[in-house]
């Protein structure tokens, strides 16, 4: 694919979105500072058009999405020479039909960089992120029709910034990110009930600072840094199925993972650009999701089963590897107990109250896979 125009320097943290068959890239940061330029990509012509600059402050660590035929962009941070670092709480609307911008009501929250930012048909949900005050776990809803904000129940796990996130069938999924550690948990928020549910963990390395999207009823996380906050060895692409609550690893993008890239989805194709690995990229990669098969990466060799399910307390584990320990979590992610002596691949959970729990096997020092089991 044609890379971005020469004047569109390589960048990290670009704001990316698509609408009506076109992709958009704007802002972000390069080696010299923060940006406010904007470009439109036509996949039919494989060509770029330079648009007018974003009218707000140049910024990196910003975020955006599309709802109801308009794009919404906001938050982020910038630092001008000799000035203190500034974090933004603003929200802007972009009309792709007229290519005009309108400033909307600011969030009554702290300004912040790289939050979760998820659009539905009528709402925008924003939360997490960080500023000079630290990481956040608050959660806010913006109503597009009334141009108003309201605070909702906090994200239920640790404070963090630069999570992955996507929306499927009106439900909002938030995963991973960087707080005291780098995480690999997944949670879902239901706007109708205003409730959070912990769903489990990615059966792979914890990660931060990648890109994400939803397609055909499934969620996808792509690229980023791993659990040491260095580039993933491969540009991993994972697919989440909300029906089965399971992940599958798909074909990685060429090269190692990139820190803070962007992506936009047009029809069946995901377009991937920007980010940092040794250099700042201005290329454009494309991948047809409709033709993908599960990666040759072995994601099933360490699969385990736990039965009977439901159980009255004694749980039999079938696992091909060596079990070092089994951790038991509540469905909100709270660790309940760690079983370090697994005799005959059986564990006794009869002392726990009746509820659903998540089991995690640690093998060869790595916590890998999880299964949900119900105790009666």
C-alpha cells in the first residue's frame, strides 16, 4: 500500500478512524514534538489527500472514534518548548461530509493521555488513562444528543493507561494496559445496567500500547509492547469471540510489535500504520480479515480441562504440561487462593462459597490459560 505522504512524518499515537469507505489519520507525535495534521486515505485509488489541520491544540496520546456518521476526537497531551506538560479534557466532532470541526462540551474529569475511548451509536465512553497525577480508573459517559457528560461506576480493576478496547453489540470491552504492572485481563461494561464483569485473561503475554478494532461480531487487539514494556517479538494479532469468551491468535503483522501504532477498518480489511520500533513509521499495511486462518502459533498445546463443571468442590484437571500451581480468581479479577500442591491433578475448592470462578494454571513459571468453573 502507498505510505502516507512525504509531509506526513512517521509518528506514534496517531488518531485513526474510518468512515464511509475512507480512512483518516491525524495528529500524534514525532521526534520533534506533537502534531495536528490530518490525512484521508482512499483504498480504491490507494491514495492520500491532505486535509486541513485539526483546529485544537497539537497533541499526542489522543484518541478518537466514529458514531452516527461523525467522528469524535479528544483528550491527549502536549508540551510546547519551555512550557509544562498539559493534559486535555476536550472533545471535538468532525463531520466527514463537510470536513468541518466543532468543539463540544469538555469532560468534567481530569485531562489525560491515552485513555480508553469507545463509541457506540449514541454514546461515547471514556476512562482510565493517566496524567501527572498518575493513572486513573474512573469511567465517564458522553451523550451525543445532549452534549453532556455523566460519571459511571469505576473500572473494577487496577488503575492504568493505554489499554486496548472495542465495542461489540453495544457492550464495551476494556483490556490490558499499564499501571503498576502491565496487564492481560479483560473486562466488559454493559451501558444498560452500568455493570462491569471480569471475563478472564488473554492466553498470551500481557501487553500495552497497541491498537484495536471490532469486526464481524468479534474484537481484535494488534501489536504493541509486551510485559516488559518493550516491543513484542512479533506484531501479534489476537481475535476475541464474546460468545465463547475465548481468544485465538491470528497472523502477525510483519516485523516486531510497534509501540503506539494506529489502525482503521474498511470493509473486511484492517489498515495499520505508524508506531515506534527503532524508527517512527509512516507506512501503511493492509490485512484481509476475511481470508485469515488461525496462526501457526501453537495456542492449543497447553489447553486444559476442568471437570465436573458445575462442581461441588473437588475439581479434576487434565493438562499435558507440568502444573506448578493453580490460581483461583473471582469473576471481578480478585485472587481468591493459590493451590501449590496439585495431587493427582485434583484440587479441593469445597471451602469456597458457591459462585463462578476462574482457574489459572501456571506451568514453567508462566501463568498461561484460564477456565471458568461453577461451584454449587
